[in-house]
C-alpha cells in the first residue's frame, strides 16, 4: 500500500509526516485505513493478498473471516476483467438467496461500485457484491465479488448497515500507530470544517480552493469550472446558507480518503438532510476534493437515529445561545451581546445605543424567560418566550421573539420583537 505523505502545520509548529509513503505491513496495530472511525461505527476491511475479511468496531478488531475475491489480481478497471475493485464502498440493498442462482448462497449485499471516484477514472462494470456460496470456499475464485461461506456471511450480517458501514477493499492492509492516525484525523477534520465554513459563508474563493483540478461531478457530468459556476449561482440565490453535520467518519484507501457524515443543509427556507460523502486526494497543498456524493435521509434509514441526535443537539445549541444572550443582558455587557447580532440586524448601532442608555440607569437587572418554544424554517430558528425584566426601579412582562440564523460563528440574531402582555389576562 502506498501511503502518500503530505505535510501540514498544526498550530503553526508541528508538521505532519504521514504522507502515503511505503511502510512495512504489520509493523503496528491499527489499519491506516481507519483514520477517523470511532467506537460504535463498524468498518469492514478486505485484504486481497491474505484472502481475509476483517470487521472493526471503531479501531478495534471484532472478527476475521476467510473470504474469496476475484480470479485475477489487481484493481478492477472494466466489465468482465474478473478483478475485485480496490476502494471504499457501501452496500445499498440485500438480495435474498431464494431470488438468486444457487451459486450466491444465503444472500447478497450489493455494493455501490463504481462509486464517483471510479467513474471519474473511467472504470466500469457492475454487480460487485458480498455474497454467500453453494460450494466450499476457495481463494480467488470469484468474478470480482467478495464471497464468504454462508455461516460466515450470517455472522457478518449484524455489522453491515446500508450507506453506513464502509467496506474497504485493499490489495493488502497496512498498519500504523494510533498517534499517527489521530494526527491524520485532525488534519482531515480541520479540512472538512474549513470547507463547510466556506460553504456557509458563501466564500467562493476559499470554497473553490478546497477542490482538486481533477474534480468531477459524476451526477451532472460536470468538471470543476462548471460545478463552481453552479455553486456561485446557488450562493447568490440564498441570503443565508446553514450547514450542520453529525457523525463524521474518515477512512482511507490507496488512492483517496473518504469523509462521510450526516448533513443538514438549509438555504433560506429550503432544508434537506442526508448523508454526504466527500472523496479527497492528497497533494503537495494538502487534501483536495475529487468527488462528492449525497444520499437523501429517506434512502438511508440507518442514519435516522443520528438524525434525531442531531436535532436534539441543534435545539440544545439554540437554548445555550439563549442562555448566553440572557446572561450578557443581565451582566449589562452589551458589547458582547451586540456580537450575537448580525451586522445586518435592523438599525443595530442605534438599537444598542438606546439599550445601553436604558441599562446605565439601573444598578442591576434580571431577565427571566419561561415557556420557551423553538420553531424552525430552513436557516431560520424562531424562539418565543414569556420574558420578565426586573430592575430596582422598573419592570415589565411580555412575549419576546428572537429569529436566529446559524452561521460559521454560531447562531446570530437577525430579528427581534417584544410585545407587552397583561399578566392578569
């Protein structure tokens, strides 16, 4: 396995030196492919040289199973070459054995070969599966699939989740120490964060710089210039873009690294959720995107629990923002409070000048919020609450409404309204 090594500065001091270069197989404990897989997420690694399939929970090996791969050595390139593709794949659906010829055994898990990178490289072919057998296992006797004894396939089944469990096929696995993997993971997480922030901020220059000149959008058959032009049009269409991510995992193979995660995307009042797959190459300038894929959440039900977790986290973040906002008001720290408002907030400077003048006349203030409700429409999060303001000489009671948007710096207020209420009504 060729580890291509790139150097990046961490905190301006530490250079990473794990560019994919030749290393000695088996010298350490953790497969280098498992860059950012954490406990609770399963991954499958197929070592063609050993004819073994390994299952990992995070970076911990769960089991090893004998398997059979393609009759011919090397990476799959074309239909009928009888080679097993080398890359990162996900299973999409199950075909039960009674619907298949006997040779496929208990059942088959269809893989998404060719993926976006394969298509960009001109690879073709189809029907690459993980399946059972009708005859005893023999090494390298398939037409390109990964085949297991039926009992082993049944044992593997609990670890396979559609669009979620990466299936990494390699000529041979390479292992490294966890400290190196942690450094690699930090680099890729940082890259994804920079890319997401540029997307949210509609910073087309930084956004484009995250892409390789080799980028190809296989869905629309677009090269980089066309793709970026379309993105620029989308940026101009929306006043705000908001992106939340959850459950980022990072895996690698000889030729690329894959970052995949649950993504909640909004543009003004539009919103969609699904699984984002971002394929990266490593070059002299660090990671660059070479391909992307997106699977809507309704096609990937395995991610439903993660979606609910993300919603809970989003609501918790809104409530945390509200608590910080209220705290700055009670502390009469209006400079910090003003930073929580977008610069486009209506008459922002005069609003806070008036608020400062009013607060200067009080020694202390208290702001209590009850019956808090949160509603969402795309990028907009609307908070309504019963608000009681109290000072030593003045008090009032009413309904506070804050409209927030999520930015790369966190939630920010775009609109605010207060309506006096009669407590006795």
